[in-house]
C-alpha cells in the first residue's frame, strides 16, 4: 500500500479563507491526513465486477394497499384558494433576505 500524502494545511486554510492557530493547524492537519489514509485503504479494495451504487442498500418505493392517486384539483381552483397569485403561481412572503 502506498504511503499517505501529507496535507499542506496552510494551503488548504488559505483556500477556505480560514485563519487558524498553530494548534488548530496541527489538529486539522492530522485529521485530514487520517482521512486520506482511509481513502488509500479504500483504493486497495478489489471492486472488480462490483456495480457502482448511489446507496449502500437497494432503494425502492414501498407502496401500501390503497396508495393510489386520488382526485386532483384544477390549477384555477388551487390558485383561487391562495391568498395571492400572479402569472399562474402562488405568491408567498419573502423568507430569504
């Protein structure tokens, strides 16, 4: 297995615009080196014939009995139920400044 590369914590902190103390640099540098070490371990695993997955377990919809689409409202009915609408869209209060 190849040796874990050392992280240049000053370079990474500069990229992230972080002003770190010497103690923080030492701690974070060690933690990042450990993370890279785990990646090296993962790179040594034989994955020949293993299909890539987005999740560790198979994901599928679970439908219960009776989970069928019901009646829907026309867009005009829904817009009329909204306190305010414009251009076929519901107007809501601004929540982000």
